[in-house]
């Protein structure tokens, strides 16, 4: 199993809308379940504890191959476009268990 965690910083003009944005993105990312083969869990939320990142994504994949396929899946690529409009920084961690 692969776990994929992504953290984003919202652009300054978007920070006041963080809760609304987290809800919007939650719906978009949840729609990938059952569409992207090998994606077994996905959730997104707003960081309420301060720090450099405002929004966090957590995903689980069956293996590295399905995670790689997710990165280029058209449904995911469409969501990435929206995320890029809203954010100015990103960090990612992937690990296998």
C-alpha cells in the first residue's frame, strides 16, 4: 500500500476562503474514488493548526503503479488545474507500507 500526502499553501487572496476551498476540493477529489483504479481512500481538509500549509490531501493506493497512473489520469489532471489556480506552494510525501 502507498500513502500519498500533499500540503498546499493558498495564495494570499484565497486564504480568507480556506474553509470553502477545502469543501470544494473535497468534493472534487472524492469524485476520483471508483474512477481511478487502485485509489482506495482519499480525503482533504483545512489545516486549523497554523503553519505554512492551509490545505492537506491524503490518499491511499494499492501500489506504486496505481499511484503513478493517478498522476496522469485525466480526472486528476483536471483537478490539478483548479488547485494550481488557488495555491502558491506545495509539499508532498509518499511512503509505502
